[in-house]
């Protein structure tokens, strides 16, 4: 296990703190798609379900082929029908984004055109839609943030499932990405939606625990704090006067606060 870099660790904690400072403006997002090597005429896999959970209220909004098929009362699942359902689903999703132009989105590894916001945009454009563009400052990758906070290998892979088990969270309805794709191929659209709903709940819960520093991981005290101690050690040898001055100031400030508290 590689300990986190102290500078990036601090930045990651601050980023997470900013998110939880205004939780009602933040949505946790996750989605499911077909197999990446589906090869049904398009190079990109079809998007099958998307869920967004408000970090403050817990209210979850979903968009899915399951819902579109039910609303249209369709029974045939040919390519044209699925294209139409996917287009309508993505249109509803991007309308949601347009109605929340200043929101922040927490996600889990949604970083590129294979799996990420770019993949969603590509699919909608491919189907004739005009996707809404999110600025990078509106996105926070919880998975990457955890690596910066806790170090690499902070739990065993697969990370999200292990975190859920370690922290006693429910995984009812959870399917791996591969199993979501298989369920969709088998026509089990509802199961795919339930899995995505489960995942946005899990991501929200582990993010909240990380924010209040109660998340259970395999990272020990030294892994989490060793880098800061090394930095302090190196500072002392590079500039002992500055290091000692900082220590004296810190101790003096703490003593002053204790006196004030005692006198009050």
C-alpha cells in the first residue's frame, strides 16, 4: 500500500468538504450500459439506465430504458425500438442537467469516452441529440478522491463493493458492470435500474463517511499520517528555525485557548 501524498491528500479532503458544505446543490450520478464490446453496429455501448441522487435530500431521479419501454407500452426490443427508447431517456437526462446548471456531480470513475460523461454525450449525439456540457469543476470523482485521501490499495478490489461490505452497507440489487450488461441483454431492464439506484446510494454513503472521517478502510494510522510526519521531519532539517517557531506558536496557541476555556 502506497501512502497518500500529503499535499494531494489535503486537497482531496478540502474538495470533499466543499461538496458537503452545500449538499443540496450536489448530485451523485452513476449509469449502466451494454457490454463495451457489444458490436451491434455502433462502436459505443448503449446507455441503459442513469440515476442521480441529491446529496442533501436523498431524493433520487432515474432515467432508464426500462421506464421508456413501460411508458410506450412496447413489447418489441429490436434495435430501432431500443434506439428510440435510449434517445428519449438521454433527452430527459440532459433536460435535467439543463435545469441544474450550477450543480456539482459526484461520480465513480466516470472519466472518459469508454465510461463517463463523454460516453453519455457521445451516445446522445450519435442518436441525434444535443448534449449539455458540464465544466470539469462541476465533477468530483469519488474513487480517485479516496485514493488521494487514503492511499492506493486502501481496500481490496472491487473497491465500491468492498467498501460497502466493510462499512455494513446494503448491496441489495447491486450488480457488477458486467452483470448489468448481461441482465440488459436478457431483457431484465428493471434489474439494471435497481442496480444503478443501489450504486448511487452506496457512493453517497461512503462519501459522507469519508467526509466525517468515519469510513472504515484498510489504511492504518501511519499510512494516513506518515507523509505529513515525513514532511515535518524534512522541514526541520531544511529550516530548523522555522520548524521550531511553528511548533512553539502552535503549542502557545493551544495553551492560550485552554486558559481561555478554563477561565470561562
